[in-house]
């Protein structure tokens, strides 16, 4: 079996690492870490014509699209038009992530529990509503409707915070077109978890649950990022809670999509908040989460490739074994991220060691030298018999490595932070 992975980040490296254990893997454009596992082609994920030509030439048995932007722009439709199976929703399904306003409409239509919310096109009305809700319920989340690389959500408990968030998104347009429309929703209180479900258009099968850390600094301080670390399993999420989430959220979502004539074949990422023992849906993503995927795939047995092919073909999904082990991933990011940061800082990575896997994300190779090329540079993954052992292994590697110009949170999967 030949699988083409489209993308260049840590998520794609994790997919290449797992799928290369059971298939021949190609990648476009890939990164230096992926190049150790797969043949890479220097074709950007937004170069649709170049990717179509690559598919025609290499004839892969499956294409897996990693990032959200090409999915939202309709790349899966283009490649399916060539007769190539694709794991990833078409443009219509990808709108779940491309428009939070649309996704909220679908949640209401499907009867899925979510926070009270409204959608706004004008900053004045968004601010008026935000101040009203802060007074009544104590806080709001201001969300850019478009895809914003995980940085389009601001939690606001004061009038000043709400005004700053709306000014940043709608007036100053720091997130570009993604922030032209905003969704303002009541702030829920509880703990979050991420559930990723493989979908074949009608049925689904869920992967192990993971927990993400969005804030840049220890103690959940600092600005939101694309994710600074994850762990799996999540002790607070029982099998019964997963089953309830599947029944109340995942199943109704697929049913509502089918009612709209949308054949959703790919991964459905549901970001959830548990409040009062009930799961509330915060948002959808239409691709593998990053860095959730790094921790989840470290816990998976053989057979992921066959499951993805089945989804792409609309066939019954074979279950993939889940290994009896825990996984932790700690992200090492460029200093300054998620704000301005330097690129081109040389990297020298020591051997991974027992139970450790290094997933490259924002890296490049310049004349044979590995250098930084993005905000999140590495995902240091580790497995263990429990979270404590996995965490110890990940941080032991980080402490031994000379990662000049990078920083990382030191409390990923620490006991006091576990949900």
C-alpha cells in the first residue's frame, strides 16, 4: 500500500511515523524528520495543481490531508475527482472548521449541547452583547469564525478583555479574514478533552481520548497557542463519558451532515467541555489535532492505514488496537511564539532514547544543518506504563538536549494539571 501524506508539521510527522510501519509513505512537502521515513516532494499543501500532478504520477492508494486550510479550500474534492481515495472531508464538510458561525448553526440543528451564543458581523453589537453576558454569567469566549491556527479564541471575564479581543479580531484584523465574523458564547466551567473519530460517511470509530494544553506558559498562563503539549489517556474521562459523547455529539453531527447531503469521510475532531457531568461541544476541527495526534498515535497498535482506507472508501471501519500504555507529548517552541520569533536557529538533536520519539514540526534543513522554521518546532513524545513514567522520559530528553532559542512548558501531564 502506498500512502501520500500532505502537510509539513508535527501532526504529519506523527502520521508518517505510524503509517510507515505498515505502508510505503510519500509526503508533500514533508519536513526533515518526515524525510527520514518517507520520500518527500517539494510541493506546498496549497499547490493543488502540483499535488494533482503528483497523484497522477505516483498513483497512491490513499491520500491523507493533514492541515485544515487545504481541506477548507476543497483539496479533497480535487483529488477525489482524479479517482484517488482521500481521507479528509470535502469543502462542504470542512466548513465545520472554516466557519464557527456555520458549525454553531449545525450544533443547534442537531440538538447538541453547546454554550449559549450569538454571531456578529459588527464590533459594536459584538461588544454590547459580550458586556451583557459578562454581567449575567461571568464571562464569554470571543471566537474568530474562520480558521486561525488555534489562536482565534479569547476567554474574557472583564469588559476590558472583551473589548480588547473584539478590537484585535474585528477592527485591527490581526487574524485577517478569520476574525471578520465572531461568535460570542457564554464561558463554560469544567474540564476539557478532545475526542477524534474516524468517519466513513455513515459510521465512526473513536480514537483514544487526549487532553491538550493551549496556553503558552506554566499554570495555564500566557496567550493561547496551537497547543503546547498533550497526554493520553485522560483519567477523568471514563468509557461511559466517551460513549455519552459519541451518542450526544458525534452521532448527531454525522446525521445532521448527511441530512445536508454531506458525505463526511475523514477525522471529526470534537473539542468538549464537561460541565456538571455533561459534555458540551466547544468546536469542531476537521483534521487530526496537533499535538493531540502525537500522543494518540503512540498508543495505537497496527492497522491505522487499513482503517483510513476504509473511511476513504466508505467501507466498514476496522478497529485499531489500543495499547495498554500512556503517552505524553511536550512541545518545544521558538522563544516569542505565539508572537514574533526567530527562524533559522541551528538545532542539534541527541538520540531519542528508550520510549521517546521526536516529532519535527517547524524545522528545515539548510546545507545539511537542521534549523528552526516555525513557532512550534518539536513535539517530544514518550510512552510509559503510566503518565508519570511517560512524562519523566519526555522531560529527561528535553533537559539533556541543548535547545538554544526554544522554550517549553514544564507542567505538561503534571499531577496537579490532570483533568
